[in-house]
C-alpha cells in the first residue's frame, strides 16, 4: 500500500501547484492592468501636447494683434484723458442724475441729425484741460462728463432709484 507520507507529499504538491497557478493568473491580471494604465497615460500625454500646441497657437502675439486689427476698431488713448484715480468721481450726485435724465430725451429727438455727420468729422469732446504752467492733467467739472450712451444713462437711473 501507499504510505501516508507519499499521499501527503502528493497533496502538498497539488496545493503548491494550485497556488503557483493562482499567483501566475494574478500576475498576468496585474500586468494587463499596468499595460492599460501605461496606454492611458501615453494617450493623456499626447492630448496634453496637442492642447499645449493649440494654446501656443491661439496665444501667439502676432495672431492676436492681427485679429484685433481686423475685428476691433481701437485707437490709442490720448494722454490728456489719463487721470489719477482720485480725480475720477465715484458716484453721481442727485442733480447730475437729473441733468442726465433731462439730456436723454433731447438726444432722442435729434436722432437723424446726429447720425448725419460721420463720427470722424465730429470734434471729440475734451474731458480734461491742463493748465500751461502745470504738467499734471486736471479733469473738467463733473457736470461736463456726461454718459454718451444708453448704458451710462441706464446706470445713472438705477443709482437714482437706489
């Protein structure tokens, strides 16, 4: 008969073989997962390179300059319009708001006459007068600085109702 130790060795070899197979399948699964992660990482890096190249193209200063010249009608700000923050009025007074409200209907009545003269032919309004003896620009009184568009008038009316 077969001795008990032989049977024990056969059982032990079967358990060891099963364990080796199990570990081998786990290693294969981990390797597949690792290769998938490496592929995903490479794809994300490629996407980042593409986005970086696109970002550099979109933010090229020459391209932005060409687009601004093509689509925006910007002009340099005259130095006479540059003032310090202390010289800018922060809130309109009640009498200034009333004057703005009175000017708004009068402008609406002019309508066609104002549109007849081209913008280039009109003389620009001077917002700041600088005395000859001083190098610092001084603003005109606040009453002279009136909003010329509907947004400014709307803001003035909203402040009046607050």
